[in-house]
């Protein structure tokens, strides 16, 4: 069950990008298809935040969008292996 949760967590931003690509016009603000592909593969949460800033904040990078960008980068770049550590039985 934890493996399924981890798989779902990793795929959710990418699924949202696919839904926006097929059914919306939000991803048209990204300059070029190469950036879409690279964002989809390497930094999906950051790509989603960039698109949200372009639509909700009008592309103005003030304090709140920059803080959100830093949080999105931390989510994308953080190592998944260090999040959980197995506790050893000490008997």
C-alpha cells in the first residue's frame, strides 16, 4: 500500500499536466514545446506553479509567487529516499 501511495504521489502532477494539455489552454503560456517536455519529465510541480503564476498573478513575479516557486522547486528536487527511514528493532 505505501508503494501505491508513493506511485500516485509521483504521477499526480504529471497527470494534471496531461489533463491541462488535452482539455485546457493553460499550457499555451509556456514558451516552446521543449520546456513543456523538460518540465513534464524533471520538474512537474514547478511547471504547474509557473503556469499558475502566469494565469492567476498575470505573470508578475512578486513575493508570493517567488515563495511558491521555491516551495515547488523544493518538492521537485527533494530526494524521496531520505523522507522515510526504517526504524530498527532494538531488543
